[in-house]
C-alpha cells in the first residue's frame, strides 16, 4: 500500500464528510475528551500549519506536555472556522508531513483514529478497511 496515497485519500474523504456537517454537529463533543468535532478536524491540519521550530518552542513552554501543546496549537486553527478547516484539508491532502523521527504510518494512524473520534458521536458509520488499519500501525 502506498501510504501517501492512502493519507491523501483519507484527508479528502474526511474533508468531504466534514463539509456536510451542520453547525451543531461541528460543535458536538468528539471522543477526544477535550475537543469538539471542529477542534479534532483542526488538529488534523496542525502538521503543515506549524513549523518544527514552533512545535519545539511550544513543547518547551508546556514543559513537555503534548496535550497542552496540541490545545494551544489547535485553538487558532479551529477559530478559523469550519469552511477554512475543510479547505485546508483539501488543499493539503497530499502533504507529505510526518512528525519528526516517524514514518508515514503516524499521520495515517492519526487520520484513522480521529476520523472515528469525530464521526462516531455523530452516528456517522465508517469502518476503516483492514489494510488501512494494518498500514497505520
């Protein structure tokens, strides 16, 4: 499986599904305890919206607390609005971003997990193909 093709496909499918949501659905609590659907969707755009230097600075400020870093970085991305999030996902669907020191399994895993985190509370059924799950590990 070509992981970059799988990542692009997942981002585009997620963007298409997000584009159909109502404002109430965007504001729904996701399976991620601290985030709404909108905030999880914004998180999916985080990788290409911030430089490595920004991320490292945030890690130092948060004393290594990745949860704090994510919350601080997600807030402005989510505040840009739902249309901006969908457009950003589509525009950057083919982004080759991956966290430092990790392979493309990491962003694929993030997409597979957070897709369920967003859509499960909304009753939107989706089962990731087994090959996608196997390649995201």
